[in-house]
C-alpha cells in the first residue's frame, strides 16, 4: 500500500457559534485540519484558543443573554395581551355541526395575523385538527417557556340564498308572453 503521508493531528479550536453535531458557543473542540480550514474558520464559527478568543466568547454570551431576556419579556407581555383576543373562523358544516374539512393550525395563524398578532403555524399548538363547530381554547407557543391562550369560535357559514336567481328568472318569463301577444295582435 502506498503511504499518502503523515496524518495531521487534530486542531484545538474554540467555537464562536453553535455548530450542530460539534458543540456550542465557547466549547473547545478538536477537529481535523481540513474541516477547520474549509468550514469553521472561513465562516467565523471558530478561532484558535487564546485569551482574546475567550473575551470574544464572553461578549457574545453576554449579548445573547440580554437578547434572550428581552425576548422573554416581550413574549410574556404578548401572552398577557392574548388573553383578550378571540378569533372567529367560518367553515361549512353538515348535520350535527360536523365540518366539511377541518380547522388547521395554518388557518388559526392566518386569522391571528389578520388581527395583527404575529405568529406562524408552528406556534399554534393543536393536538389534532378541529372538526366540530364550537368554542375552543387554543394554546400558542410564544417563546421557549411562554405560552398564551386565545379563544377560537368555529361557526358555520351562512347558507347561500338560492331564491334570488329564481326571482330574476321570473320577470324574464313575464316578458315572453307580452311579446307573443304583440305578434298575435298583428
């Protein structure tokens, strides 16, 4: 077998960001030189281990903690405001209040967005889609540990009025005999 040369020893690097499958911010990891040279270092995800790097990591952690605290406070305020929010979703329903289709998390998120509540469908916690008319308490995941609740009213859509097209057709029938009478007079 041909020897390709000596195998280079792994490098010790300090991570400046969370890297999936490798470590989190501030961890000292051992990686292959190619991974460090081609991926971690060019993207600014790691640096060589030094006192200056430790100061950078501490500053990044402090900034991330402040942002997380601010985000948590905003989520708690939003949860308190959501207690007064209710949404109405109209859907076609059959006999006994059973819906044709279902009310999904995406539909609830869309209804909330119309009321200026910014949330995506992943933040709506539904065990299963809603398939009956009624009133429901829907939990929303606003932050890691903060959940809010909104009232959801699922109501049936108003039935269409088929009587209007029949009224429009009735005057047309009345005109035809009048024309027939004019021909008969000639």
